[in-house]
């Protein structure tokens, strides 16, 4: 990661299967009309291309990865499946 070049990756530490990251997404309520979703997506992508925002993100060590609604839906499904497996294997329960 460019912000922490001296910190080894999990792979470099001998744990290639371990992955952890944080992310932020812009979500709309279920049933939001497709034209509204498309407009939000276009505006978000335009904002993420602005040099000022890209520079600010870089200062914070963030890397924008714009994804459309279908890509985000697939990513969220993958994250839910992955973390649900972790929770189950660890026996984590809500009190």
C-alpha cells in the first residue's frame, strides 16, 4: 500500500489467504427508480474523478474504486458470504 510502504502485506508475512480491507459505498433505498440510481452513479463517478478529491483521498491513504450498481451488489454479496463464514467458524453470537 503506497501510504505504508514499510508495512509488509499478509502475503509477505506468510498468510496469503488473509484479506482485510475497509470500504465505503453510497447506497439508496430498495426500490429507488433506476433513472435516479443512474444519476447518482454518474454524479458519484464524476466527483471521484475531480483532481481535488483524488488528491484529498490520496492524502488520507484512500484509493477510490468506483463501481456501478451491479458491481456493488455483487461485491456486497461476496462480502456478506465471506464474513458470515468467519462469524460462523469463530462461533460469534449476538448477546
